[in-house]
């Protein structure tokens, strides 16, 4: 529950950093059933308070009520930015570079590990989970970090992305959101998509395609952004930034250039919001 509390804050404030803003406040409303103890609620709030402290966010309110079953958490995050610094999803232009922070697919593989161990537990209650060697992907799933540092780097370099979004639903879904709003196409290069060695090895162990994990897995909370080639020159040698493709004309569609040199239509398999 401590991990859950931490994640519900970082996942919410990530949207503010994805607009090149700074998260300032959060309101948390919780509905829970009688099966949750006071101690478990304390644990949940410990994670919430820890995340708020790490990111300099004030927990300013919310509400707590009962639920007939389960647990419901709703977070409202508030932040600010200068009007001229705000990044939307509709500013990408043909010729812009497509960039991403960090690495992708780890959170999805962490989820697969946890789901496997849950199945084992349900079949044999009391069985000790086998989590050794999965530390990296488990951390990516249980305790993702919002990329406040990236917004600070942009400010220090005097650059502004032309469009930006956080990767909560998978790389393919997010780049298509940008392309749809910007009326453009895109070409992603498969061999440039950053995948950590731990994620790659875990995917192969579970018989998953590592690239598909990055494209459709989600919950990495890295930032996906586009920028002019001139601005990209200012950060291309910095660690933790990777150029993975280019924005194209809308008529060219959204494509993935595979490692074998073939172009395939990019398909989004992420979450469809109501």
C-alpha cells in the first residue's frame, strides 16, 4: 500500500510535467471498505506523503469515505507554468525530432512478474514469491518516478519541446495522440527505442517481444516529446535522452521502421479513455 500511495501521486503529477509545468499541490480522495484496517490506511498515506515530500508538492486536502467493496483513490494535481512555456500535444511539425526520456517497457514486465507470483500464491497460499533478479522491473512498476528533472533541464538549456506527453499508456498510443492532435504522421525507429537490459532479459524469459512491451506496455511515466533539430542539438549528448524517430507529413501515416528495415503501420494498444 505504501508503493500504491507513492505511485498515485507520481502518476498524477507526471501530467503536469508533461506540459512543461511544475506540480505544486495535490488533493487525495479515498473510498475504502471495512476490510481495510487503520494501519493499512496509515501505510497508504505514508507513501502519499513520501512522494509529496520528494517532489515538493503540498497535500492540501481531499476526502475519505466508505466503499461497499475494494479501494478507490482519486488524485487531483495542481501546478503552474508561464503561459509561454506550456507544452501541448498539438505543436509537432514535420521534421521535428521525436525524443523520449529514460527507458521503456520495464513497468509492464514488472507487472508480469507480479501477476505470475499472484497466480502461484492463489494456487498455493503461503508460497514464497520468487522475485530475485527482478528488482529493476519491479521498481519500475511499483514506484515509478515523475520526470520533474527533465522540465528543469529544459529550463536550464532555454529550450521548449514543440509537443509533449507522458508515457502512461504505451509509446505507440502516446505518439499517436501527438500525431492526431498535431495533424502529422511519424516514423519510429525500432532499433533506437531505449530498453534496459533487465527489461529485455525479463521479456525474453517470459517469451514477450521487448519492443512490443515498450510500444504497448505503459506505466513507465517517461516523457515523450518532439522538438526542432536546432533545439535537439542542445541536448543530444546528455544522458537519459534518446531520439527515436521523426515527425512526418500526415499523409505518410504513423509507421515503425523495424530492425530488419521494413515499415509497418504503428498500432496503439494502450488504454482507451472514456
